[in-house]
């Protein structure tokens, strides 16, 4: 079965890795090396549903202290206006 990009109808994708930032209620989880498919024509990024579900599961496990993060980083913040 061939999958086509819903944005440009191109059928070719490249497997890559990227950093994914999950956010919920003002809390964040940075997930480096997240697998993605990238459309070879328009560059649109597609995430597998199972990958996103696992990221969400880990986020809530860390928030409830059932799991520990690999590391904690500080992130500077600055308002636009």
C-alpha cells in the first residue's frame, strides 16, 4: 500500500530523527532522536501514532514520579511583547 502526503500528494518519504517537544498544562518533555517520516517533496513531517502515544505515556509517568527522566535541563524563557 502506497501512502501519499495529504499536503502535496507525493508518495515518497524519508525516515529521519528529530527532537520532539511535548507540552501539557505548562509542563514540557523534550524527546531527542524521535523517529519521523519526512515527505521527500514538501518536507512535511509525520509522526507515527504509536510513537506519540509512548511519548505521552512517558510524560505522564514522569509527572507522577513513576519514572525518572534521563536528565533535567533549564530552558530560558522570554515574552515576545
